[in-house]
């Protein structure tokens, strides 16, 4: 039931603040929400917060933004959920759209190229550190580890796509636990539909961007790092909207902005539409369709929170999906690393060393390290290198 004691203005004020302070990934963002909404204002009790977190874990999409939607719903109903979610994701969308505009206008300047050359190895180090952390936490059984190795081989050697591989891993895990029925797979059919009519290039691009990011929003289990292989598969390999170095740039810039990291889709969307003169419209389409499934799924499923988290087969399916996600992250990390540390067939030792050092700092520092500072430090070193001509 919505809490009657919370005013609309208070909810807006709290989530506006949370949105602009939401740096540091989902753990830091969820901690900020817990501090503001549980500890300080007592909108929820601890057990309600944990129960809500278990609920969003079984849904596709970024968990921090879904928690914002769910908390808003708990205190002010559907309107509260929509407002809390929009206020939480808006800072990231706005800042990444602005950064994308700067990127395409000034991206060829030597100073900016130097900064980006420092960003890239740090972004890869963040990806590697996240993969290591998730592997330790998620691959708890021998079955999951074997499944992850097989999935890595299927991705790297057989080039199996993101969605078939994850569904296959989830199905294998369910079969192992002798639970029948995949359930909900029909939801993916929407991504296969394409209008037959010819459209103007700009409108066609907006349509393609919208369909692609709707697909991403529907299958994005595990956050931005986990969905990075799908973003690369669609935006780099299939549609050629961006290149691998630009993908790494998007990841690095996303770490310096507030909000969920999956908002890098806005940056990708801007670049996808820029060549046709619809960069901003494409960025907004990407952001809208990327987050729409989270709003719909959370607000639709919130009244049935207890029942959904108790569904048989949900946890085994997610365990299999997790193994597949980690395998895909490993495969895409190799591809992005090659694009970052090799230039014209030559190994860039400075970039390689910077990435290794950043990885060491992130692993040793753990949660105490603010990743935005690490990214900015890498950019500063890249700028110094560019100005010195090294």
C-alpha cells in the first residue's frame, strides 16, 4: 500500500537529489537509496527494502533504477513510481547526451584524443574487475563454472548470439534442477518484428535504434557490464553505428556521470543518429525504450512481489543466465582489449601498463575506490601523454 505520509514535493526533492548524487555503480546507488529512504525518512523498513531488492533481481533491467521506481510506488503509487524513476535516470541521460554532442564535435582534437586514450584502458580495467568480482560471487557451483566455460567457447569460437546463448544457459540450468518450463520467452518475440514499409533514412534509423534498445531493456539481466556484449553485438557488429574504441569511450564516460551505467545506451544512440542529423532524437529514443521495460515490469509486478520472487525455476534460470553473462563478458573483453591496446598492428605498451595498473588499483581498493576518480586519473595521464608527444 502507498504510504500516505509522504508528500509529492518531498518525493521529488529526495529523488532529484539521489539522481544527481548516484555515482559509483549499483551498490553505491542502492546504498544511497537505503540511507535516504530507510535510515533517514523511514519510508520502508529494512525487510521491505531487502524484499524489494530480491524482486528487482529477477527482472531484466538496471536494478538501481528499478528500486527507485519500486520505492516511489510504495510511497505514492504509480505516479510516485514514475516520478522517482524518471528523476533517478534523468541526470545520466542528460549528461551523457551532452557528452555525446561534445564527443562528435570535438573528438578529433588532440587534447580530447589524449584524454580518451587514458580513459579506455581504465574502462577495460573496470570491466575486468567487475567480471572478477561477479565471478567470485556468482559462480558458486562446479556446474555454473563448466557452463560458463562452455558458453565462452560458444561465444568466442562459434559466435553464438547474446539472447540464444543466455536462454540456452538458463534452460540448461533449469533442466539440471528438473524444473520444467522457461516461461516468458515469448516476450522476446517483439524484437523480431520489423515494419515492411520503406522509410526515410533518419526515421528508419530512429526505428532501428528504438527496436534495438527495447530489446536491450527486455533482456538486460545483470546491469550495464553484463549487457555490454549485447550492446556491442548490435551497435558495433551488426549495425556498425559505432566502433569498438567508441564503445570503450562510452563505457568510460558513463563511469564519470550519475545514474545507472546502462545509460551509456544514450551515448550510443546519439552517435547512431548523428550522421543522419538526428543525434539528440536518437539519444532520447534510446533512453526511452531502454528504460521503458523497467517501468512497465516494476509497476505491473509490484503488487505481486511476493508471488513472483517465489516462482519455481526463477533462481535456477538466473543462475544459468549469470554463467552465460560472465562468459559473454569475457569474450567481449578480449575483443575490446584488442581494439584498445593494438594500433595498426602494434602493441601500445603505455596503454597496456595503464590498464594493468588501473585493474590492480580497483581490485586492491575494492569498494573504497571511487571509480570516477580512477577514470579521471587515467584521462589526465592520457592528456599529459598527448601534450608531451609521448
